[in-house]
C-alpha cells in the first residue's frame, strides 16, 4: 500500500497557500520598514485559571470555561466545560468578553489561536490578548498564526512544548496603518476561504508596498492545486490496483469454479492445525534479544512477513516457520501475515494456522484468508475489544481443489500481487517527488524567484 502522509504533512499541504501568504505578507512588512514594536506595547496579556477539581460545586454552572485544546484558529462559539460563580470567584479564572483574542500557551495545541464568540473564562493554559488602538484584534490574530512555527521552535518544556506570556509580549510585531491592516486581514480571510473550497471568493489586490503579492499567492495556489490533483490521481491509481486484487480474490473464491470445489473445515481431516496465542505480561518480554522472538499482534506485522521487535524467556504458545498468523482480537482483527523463519512466541491477539502441505498449500490458505477479511470483521464480537474464538477459525469452510490447481491459483495471484506491488511502489515514489515539489515552489516564492 502506498505510504500515506503523516498528519503533520497533510496539514502542511492543506494549509500551504495560507502559510505562504502569511509569510510573504509579514516578511514584506518588515522588509519594507514598517515600524516594529514588542507585542506587549500594543496589547495587554493575561491568562485564566482552573478551579479546584476536587470541589464539584465549582463545575457544571453556566460560565463557559475554555481549555487550550479547544483553540483551533477560528471563532470559539461554545465550550466543553462550564464553571459556576463559586468556581470563578475561588480561582484565578476570569471572564473575557466576546471578541477577545486567545492563544494556547502549552499543550498539544500550543500556539493555536481563537477569537471568543461568547463571553467565556479559560484555564491557565490560555492567554487572552487585548490590543490597544494601534492594532486590530484580527490583524494580531493573523500575525500570531504567522508566528506559530517560530513559537514551536522556541518552545520549551520536557513534558510538552510551551510558550510564556513573556515570550509573547517580547515578540516584535509590524504595525502598519489601520487601513493596511484591514486590507491584509481581508486578503488572508479570502485566501483561507478559497482553501476551504470557496473559489467564488476572488483574491483582492493589496495596496503598496504589498501590491505584487496577490499575483504570487495566486500562482502558488494554482501550482498547489495542480500538485494536489496529481497526488489525488496517484491515490486513485493505487486504490484501483488494490481493488483489482480484491476483485480477483472474490472471483476465484466466490466464482463459478469455487462451486465445483470440495469444502472442508480448516482444522478438519488433517488439513491444518490452529494454535492460539497466549498473553505474556510486559515484565516477561524484553527489547534486548534475550530468549525467543515474541509477537504481540498486528503491530508487529510487516508487508507480508511479521517483524521481530521483542523477545521473551517465558514463551507460552509459539508459531513455527511456515505458519500463517491471523489476528483474532483487537482493532486489527482479521489481518494476516506470515510467520518469520524462526520459531516465535505469540500473544493472545494472534493465532497460528499451520497448513498440512500434503493437503493444502500455505500460500493458497493465505490468499483465502485474505479474501475472508471482511468475514472475520463481521463475526468479531465484544463489548470493548472485538474478537472471535478458536472454534470460529477451526470450523471455517475452505475450498480444497487438488494441489495442481492450487499451484496454478497461487502462481496467478502471486503474479498479480507482484504487479500491484510494483504499481504501488512506482506511485509511492512519484508521490514522494510531488510531496517535495511544493516546498521547493514555496522556497522560490520566498526568494522572489517564482
């Protein structure tokens, strides 16, 4: 399967045009000599507080109480929690008026911003910023979004990244005229709306000294759209190739030929043996290579063969080379892999299926089990952890054509799988080239070479 983008990479592509516009505008303001001031000279900052969690009377009131995780660079219209008047009065929390700009000081959303659409209090991880008449709230909002990468680079804290009010107050901010601030805010708002798919919003022109940036941003948007279109076509090609293989499995195991085959229970008549894995406590395995390899579950699966990451001196149930590993518990239920070429201990998420080579080929069973993935998902039942029983595997009916026909089927599917893998690898490589293209385009734009 083609390697997917990480969440951070996907966010970069989703926001690339806006991030480019922010950098071009605020870098240009500094370049053209717009006066710079410490943020603390053009705005006041303060933070909230947390009422004692041990006093239930402080919570469940009617005062919205915002936490840093609720800041997502947009309007804040509601809160996840509410506090009471008593909670407000007996803590450092304070109510900020509607329209207040807020920024996350620490936590997973450090540097994220929001503008209150309601009167609300906050915890101490949220800084409220009130600008004076020299800068507008929305101009400051866009500036802080521009500065977030710098805040993240300079953040400190062992457990989690964080910034301080001192850092915010000492950050230099360009302060253009009020009219230019309005033009910049309008431009950036439209860039963001266009990234959300509202292409009927036309990019406005910017006044001097930013008049050339509109065409540069439009060019970046055009190129980013072409790259995303190409990436989408590659994703579709991979999806179609994988669907082709699934269709081939269905045609073989559900088609007309399948009706002529003899069916037997997987563990019946010496066809195969099913071995259930057993749980090993965390203190019973190691990462240092002592004992025999230990597989916990599908987290240890590779593209086709399981990968060894842990060892144990107290194996309770083992799989042998040539076994097929089937996930029978957990989120990955139904996934399969081949056992490595050494004996391995198995956790309770796994069962090993050991085909009798005189009756059935391992690869034939492997492809059949791959075809039955949705079946395994459908029979997995549990209130918390999905799973199925050993009997469900042992009593599974499997076709048993003669070995010659099994060889032919395996040969055909191996060849088809090889072609799908080659296509997927090619698409992955070209996708990686496309992923590297947009940063290159942005670099040229920032250097004035676009």
